[in-house]
C-alpha cells in the first residue's frame, strides 16, 4: 500500500492535490519515495553529482525580506562587494581545481550594475570558454536579463519562494511584488535561460496546501533546475523567534520533485548541510544531484549570512575538493566537474 502512491507519481509525474497531501503528510511513504527517487536520478544521470563553484559577489541588498540575514534593515550585517578582479580570481582558482560552472550569487545590490554584470560575465566566458556562467542576482527587468544572456550567462537561479500570493506577501515587504517575481521567471524562460526556481520549506505560516501550490507552479513553469531547502532562521530578522524548517519534509519534497521532474538539476543545498551534519548526503539519497561548494574569498564567506550558523568551511569550501569527493563517494555517488547542462534545456 505504501508504494502505490509513489508508483503512480513516478509513472504519471503528478498526483491529485489529495494525493500530494497524503504523500507529504506522513513518513509512511518515505522509504519507497526515496528509493524510487534514487532509481530515477540514476536512470537519468547515473551516480553523477555535479559540482558548481559558488561565488557570493555581494552582501548588499535593496530588499527587506523578513527572513533574510542580509536584508537592508539588518544594521548588524557585514557588507562587502567583490570587484571584477576578485571574481575573476575566484574563477581562475576554480578552473584550476576543475570547476566548469561558476555561480555568481548576491543580494539585489544597486552597486552591482548591469554594466558590471555584463562585463564580468563576458570576461569569464572569454577567458574560460569551456565553462558555464550561472547568475543568481534577484529580480531584474527583462532587458537586463537579455543583456546578461547576450553576454554569455546561460543559467539563472531565482526561487519563487511562495506560489501562494498571500504567503509570499507575509514573507516580504509591501514594495516587493509576487507578480513581479513570477514575471521574472517566465521572462527568463522565454529568453532561453536554463531556469532555476524553488521555495523554502517551513517558513512561518506555510501549510501543506502552500507546498502543493508550489508544485503546481513548478509544473507550469517546467524549470530546468529546482532549488529547495529548509527555512533557516536569522537572529537579525523579524522572524528571529521562529523555528527552522523541517529536514524530513525537505527530503520528502526533494524526492517528490525528482519524480515530477526526472531531468531536473536539483541541489543538495548548504541549508541541508547546516541543519544536519549529513544533510547533504541525505539530500543526494533523496534525489538531489548538484552541490555548490564555495569559491568566495575566505574573508567574506562568513559575511554572506542569509541565516544563522551557515556552514562555510570543510566540505562546503571549494578549496577542499578531496574532502567533498570522499563524502559524496561514501554516500554512493561520484563527483563530476563538467558543465553538466540540464537535460532537455535546448530541446
């Protein structure tokens, strides 16, 4: 009985709302769910775990999201902005280590202008033409996204955070718009990016119905990459007293997403590794197939604190590849340093 619902999801790629509610509402399906998710990821990608070199380019942000440690109202946040040479130096070190995808992530920093983004993307692609550039710089105009794409950025990560408008508005100040967030995702898809979306698991007020709405949005968007992780509290935010999200629910959703989107690239996030010492390995076993170790300069890694106690050392550092590879292999997989383009992206 406990495998029938999982079998149906694997075969059809979806369930009714009632079916999703049943699957998410209990741990009774977990063993079958994780086993099937692992089978499907191995069918599509083998035992490969793709590594991306993460460069956190700026901790400045014009936004004021209620859950985020680098929100503009957090006066205790340590601010920094990498210049072009800093970023290129990170890429040079990463390329020497074997990385072939660089992820430039930052707050929505007005000082990190379109011109700067275009310039650094162009230089990365010119110096290391065998490497892909992924951006995660928040909400921009369609013209900005087009300029980045024309410069050579091919992938863009932008979590939708919440498909339900009311929940989204409870997590963000009024000057931020749910409509604009969704518009951004569809603009990115239309331009030709490999698009990454996703949500937090377990922020304040989130219910199973909200998560099902997230799954429905993802069904419509059909992203190439899906990033989810447990909500993690930061002491410098209005949500400081709220509990962290659920590790079991996050793992359950990772497996559900693998069965819904067999060809998606799905990371085992830093938040998973923060909430549990073996959280990333658990994520891989639940269907994830990407890890993004940190290439940022050591002196800024602890400044990009979206939540408390974020891990920045050990296997989290891109400069310890053998340590990360050993942990991945112990979990039953192998590290791959190719570009690892998502299947179905350019079809």
